[in-house]
């Protein structure tokens, strides 16, 4: 396929995560052959999102405003601050309807191997946000991966030094699971963190 | 994620083949957080391709011109016409460097279950193209799937009625393979189509 605009489209589609040259060609072929309107819609959506979306000045999540809707909501408990890695994680916590505090979205995680340090995920911003005087407790809801745990550890140490109450999501047996099929590390954690009742 | 431009972007990305709501969110997040330039590049590439790319008036493949470079090339054997399903298939045949004729790209295949009939893949155009007086042989290189075989059968019957020589890509044992691991249908075809030497 020697057409320059077609090659440019395949190259551009390859910038999407998880898209190689074969899938990019398939996407380009599909759009040009079966969904030209979709190509225009996607082009406009990309441009509008890239120009309109910025970071909430308080919690750092994606928003079109200076401050996002969650941070503006006066019904939210100002005393609790939940730290998550991404807006998708924030959405997952929201869907539980079990949390009514505010958020801080790191937009990443500490990952020394990839060269991502405290500055890249705005930890200073988080620390000043947590020290605004209203926040009573910081709930660490980073992922339970190696990087997410390390990130939680670094944040917890820094905030405890500043005298704040810090908690971490409970580790334990997932809802609806049978012990026989749960991995040993999870059961061990659930034993250590067992609750009296 | 309640931001309208973000939701619109995720919806637009879902129009790409093989992209569900989770991958679309991941793509949108990646572009907005790590590659805003990529979002702009992709938006422009989509618009340019959607406006510039059309179908070659001779072979029906994607091109920016009235007639594509392959059809314009005077070095190409005008007596041979290779029928393929997609530009990707055409590129695969080209990479072999074993064919110097011209092409007709169906941009699809007969698929009655999906409601795709002879008109949708421009068979009339192919028939008039094949009857231009120069074409001596039509080589059917549609895929060896059920739909591809049916498409080849329909085209072969119609062109043979018009007195043209029609051939089909050989079926047989793939290069570099061991008989022990080749499926029985392939070996059976290779036996029937065996060559004397």
C-alpha cells in the first residue's frame, strides 16, 4: 500500500496502545471501506478531547473545567481523600457507591524501571493537597501490584511523617470466591488482616 | 468519567474493529495522558485519508489518484488479472515478487449470511474489466475460506461462460511444513492437485 495518506493513517493508528501494524491496517481498511463517517467522528472526537480535556487543579483527574464535578460537589466528605492511579480506578471505586469522600488521581504510579519517579506522578501536589487542613484521612487505593504497593508505601511514609492518618484498601479473599481456588498469598493476607466480629 | 468530550472519544474509538469499551478507555487515557501529539496526528491522518483515499477506477483498490500506481505501470503484464479480496491480500501477493500482472480488488467477499451479494463486491465491474480484450487469464486469489471459495466459484463460472481462461491459486502443503503436522484436507488436496516432474 503505497498511498501516503493511507500509510500515514496506519502509522498514526499504531500509536494507540496494543495496536500493531496488522491491527492498524485492519482498522484503516475498515474505516475507509465500511465506516468513513466513523473516521470523521473519531477525528473530531480526538481533536475536541485533546483541546478540551485538562487536569482538575484539585484532584488531577481529567476534566473540562478548572475543578472537576466530584471536587466541586459540596455533598462530598471533605475529610477523606482516596488516592488512585487512574481515572478508570476512580470510576471503579465510584461504582461501589461505598465511598463519599474526594479523590486524588496520580495519573500513573512510581516505576523506577520505567524512569517514573515522584515528580512524574505529582506527589508534591498530593502532599500539599492532603495538608489543606480539611483532610482527616488519606485512603490509599493504588493497585495491588508491585508498583502500586511501592507507590502506596512511599505516599504512606511521607504522609505519616506529616502527621496524617493513612489507610490502605483491605487485602483479602474476593467476594464470591471459594477458598480452595484462592491463591495462597491472598489467604495469608486475609489471615493476617482478619477482623474480629 | 462524566466529561462529555472524553465519553465521545471513547465512543468513537469503539467504532474501530476489535476495540471494546475497556480498550477504548485505555486508548483514550493513553492519548490524553501520554501522547496528546499522537491524538492530533491521528485526527489529521483520519481526516486526510477519509477525504483523499478513493477507489482505483480500474482495479478498485485504495488510491489517491483516479487510477492506482499498479494499474498505471506499463511494465505490468496486461494479459493477467489477479482477483483478491482486500488490499492487504494484494500486498501479500506483491511481496512474493512472483506475479507481474494486474489486480482486481473485490473489497470484500460474497457472504449471503451477512447480506453481501454480487452487487456489493462489484462483480459486474470485474466482469467488464476482465472483458477489456487485453486480459487473457484471470487468476482467482480469494481466501481459502468458505466465503472465499464460494466467491471464487461464482466468478469462475461467470467468466468461463464469457470464454475467459480462469485459474485458481494452487492448494497444497505449505512451504517448510512437515506432513505429520499438516491437516488431512490439505494433504488430500495436494494429492489431487499433484504435479508430474
